[in-house]
C-alpha cells in the first residue's frame, strides 16, 4: 500500500512516526473512517465536518485545507486502486518530550491509509450480528472521535469470548451505542428509535443519513434513550457505521430480538441507504 504521512506519499513500511508522538504516548489524536465503494467516497462532507469539530474540541489545528483534504482522499483511493473498503485518517497533536502539559504550537502528525474489503457483500448481513450488553466505561466526551479506543477494544474482545459479534454499552440503564457503531431499534409499532445526540455517544454520520432516509422506508423516528429491555421487546434492531452501513442485530445477551432473524425494515433501510449513496 501507498500511505500518506505529513505531505508525503510513501510505501507503508517507509512511513515513520516518532515514538514521542502524543498520539502514541497519550492517545492524543482524532480519527475518521470513510467508506469507499467503486472508488467513490460515501458521506464525505459529514466526515469532514465531524473531523473539524473533533479537532476543534481538543485544540488541534486542521492539518491541511478542505480542498487539499478532498484531493488527498481521491488520490489515496486512486494510488491504491481501492474499489471497496475504507480510508482511515488520523491527526495527532504532534511530537515532543513526554509531558502532561503540551506545547500549543506543535505541528500535527497527519496520516492516511486505505483498507480494502467487501463492504457491500458483507456476509454478516444475511445472519445479522449478535451483541452482549456491558457497562459503558469510556470517557464522557464520546462525541469527540479520539483514538482512545482501548475500552471499546477490550469490550469487543470480551464479547467475542462470550461468542457474540459485538457489544452494546449501557449507562444509567440506557443503551449508549455499540463498540464502533450506533445502535437502533424498530418498535413493534414500526417506529425507528435511536438515542438522542449528546456527549454520551458518537454522532454517527451514517446514523444521520439513515434518519434522513427513514421516511423512504415508511418509518417514523424518535430520538430518545431506551433500555436493553425495550430493545429486547422491539421488532427489529440494527447498528450503523461507515463500515457496516446498516447491519441487522438479531440478539442481545443470547435473547432473540423479534424473529431472531434480520428484520425486513432493517434490510430495506440498508438497500435505501446504499441506493442513495451510490
Ligand atoms: N466507528 N459510534 C462509535 C463509537 C464509532 O466508533 C463509530 C464509527 C460510530 C458510527 O459512526 P459513523 O456512522 O460516522 O461511522 C458510532 C468507525 C467506523 C471505526 O472506528 O472504525
């Protein structure tokens, strides 16, 4: 692969970052993941807007201008001949001697790489995924897309040990989201319910797109908190993310949701989302 690092295109094994980089020592970095289908970027404007918001929240400057950023996205897809997959980008505060206090004028470290994989023909769509619930032990500013992903990574490993595909986090009796996706239900009355936006969860770009398309799937939606019990009583459930699009969830903690199979409205939403983005 050809990767991007601080203004240079390099073979992946020649891209080097300092061990003093604060992304490495403090997880002091922001990231974004954008899906690519047929060489096309999905929901790109939303991802850039969130990148700017995340960087601003922790006081890291945008490393390049917006036009250049878009060009870099197109270039990295072209250089790597990516048909389906993702673009990962990360901006860390920069490198200096380890110190909890950082210099305000550090030069950010900006890297990008691609990962190719079948996004559309994901075999999990047929079966749906299973999840287990766990306490949400992440920090409180989950609307900022930082690379502090250890808790989520450990939780997903634990879910796997328990035989599940993913985890849904619960805080104060209500579901926040999955390890790296937003979680939603469709009630038996046919209402799409998704948690309202706050610091408790990442403001998913796919979530926003899907809510905008709910009408096309004959679904009304409500944004509010809901519990595991309410989710288990729902007709359908699904997660959304840049890499999953709309992915059916068929059970929580070993208990089936609805028929225990991917729901019809969920699959319709997935089709509508894909048709809208391509
Ligand atoms: N994760 N919630 C969390 C905690 C996430 O990490 C993500 C995305 C989402 C969905 O956001 P979006 O629809 O904008 O992708 C929700 C990416 C895909 C990742 O970490 O790989």
